[in-house]
């Protein structure tokens, strides 16, 4: 039997194991540095496991931006509807949320992971836990294990080592030491928050609170513009959340070239300026200032943001307040560290790979997933692409071994 080593037990490694272990000629072993596999997968499911997206395929592909060219052929072979069917093949029903995101019916990752591991074990996959890959010694794979250093010989290997976000779950990016500097793009945070210099009073009162239903406008130095509606979260350090993550790539890239970036928030996107002015211009009678804003439908967090910019005297002027509510300037200082990000950009460069996904200069060794230099927004795009690429690389490996395809 041919020995296949898969290093990394995230979704990419597990999908590769599923494809390859269907062939009785292959013995598949997953090696992982952690005590159990799928830890980041489980973390991603804590707020509801978003497996893919139900939008039209062209829109889905467009969401990858400049990385679309790298990923499109994989996804066309395993598109979102196929990902959904694959999940349902475990007996787990799915549904489409109001945003178009697809979830398991119970929203949880653990049942899917348990069913997936049962399938892999039935297909003969072995698991070697607490095996931390260190690179190669001659043609052998080198691992640090609880029993000391071990050398493993394999006929083929697939590296699925992840990026550099959530290092406590196993993806710490240390694997880059096995490659030359020319093969690696530096890791950067993706789907991340950004620092803002809030006042101590604002931080103390509003850190941890959501800012719902706002519209974010981002304009960069090269006159590109993005406009998106959603919600975000105020933090002690700055701002994060789904709306910020959706535009984190252009914001991050702009901050790489500049010390700061000013973006604009429409804090009341569902109200016109005229309507807001009419609400705030009503006679105050004996109402306090905060109750005047509350009567106008402006909550405490929005009033807190106004206080960050306006003096008490100017807060009493409806014209000044409305102008700021409809166009609130927010200065973003820098991305939060990659270790705090949902995912990461950077990693092994695509020009270090053959078209089949084999690493140039390392015959029989393939690479998949987030360890490669690409990124995706939240919304099921990252998981879909990782699964699709793992299938593509697995087929390339089988073809290299001269094995006939089986049902996938």
C-alpha cells in the first residue's frame, strides 16, 4: 500500500483524507500538532457554522476579489450547492439564512465534525495526534512528538497546516521555517478589526456593545470606493464585526501604505437628513438632551459617538448633529494583530506550486488551504474554497499515482 501523510487536521486535511481513503491501495494517516482535529472548525461554529453561501455563482466568485483567478477552477468543480449537498450527505439538513449564508439546521459544527470523523475511520484513516511537523530530513518527514523526534516515510504528503490566526487552536504559522523566504508572503490579518482612538469615557461605557444598522464607506488613496451596510462592534481597542470584516481587505491594504485611514459611517442609513432634522428640531419642553435624542430614535451608543466629536453646545444644534449622524468620520489607525483575526492572508506563494498543487522542489508533496497566499471574506467563502481545493489536490495526487477515480 502507498503511504499518504496528511499534515493538519482542519477541513482541508480532512477532505483530502476523505477522498484518498476511498482507494484501498492507499493508507492515509492524518498528523496534527493538537490533541484533537478540527479545533478551528469548531471555533468557527460557535456563533453558527456558516458552511457556504446561496448567492448566484458569479456573485460568489466575485467575492474573492483579486484572488478569484487562483480559486475559480477549484470552486467550479465543487461549487456551493455541492458543498451543501455534501453536508446533507451526513444526514445533516441545512438552511439558508436571511443574508444568504448557508448553515446546518442546528447551526452547530460539532455534529458535522463527529459524523465526518466516523466516516474517515470507517474508511481506514489513522490519526496521529500531538505530532508537530518540523520539515524534512532527507526524504523523511520530521515530527516532534510526546515521545521525542520521529521520522516518517510517506510515498506522498499533503500539507494542510493553516495560516497564522487563532494560534492557540493549532494554526501558528511556524511551518514557514521549512521553506525559503522567497517562497513565503508575510502573514497579514484578514477579516480583522482595527484600532480607533476612543476617549476613555466612550470605551468604558460602550466597549463590547454592537452598533447596528449602519453604512460604512471606504475610500482609498487610489480613489477606489466601497459602500456596505451592516453592523459592527465597539471594542476597547477600536472596532470590529461583520461589517468591518467585509471591508477589512481594502482597509488593511490602505493602512499598509498610510499611517491612518479615515472612513465614513452613516449612523442612520434608513432615515433621511431632513427626517432626522425634523425629529431633533421638535420643542424640547423639559426633556434632557439624551431624551431628546432618544425621542428621535437615536440610541445611547450613537449619542456617545456624537459626544466624541461635538462640544455640548454643538450637540444642541440639530443641524450639526444631523450632519454628523449622516456622515461620521472615523479614523482607523492599524489592523488588530493577525493572532486575533478570523483568518489570515499570506503564506506559501502560488508560484511555488505546480498547476496541480504540488510544491515545486518537493516531489510528491502538495499544499492546500489557508497556508497558501489567498484570502476570503466571511460568509462561507473560506470554507468552500478550502474544501474545493482539497478535492482538486487529492485528484491530482491520485492521477500522479495512476489510480482511477472513484465517486466523490
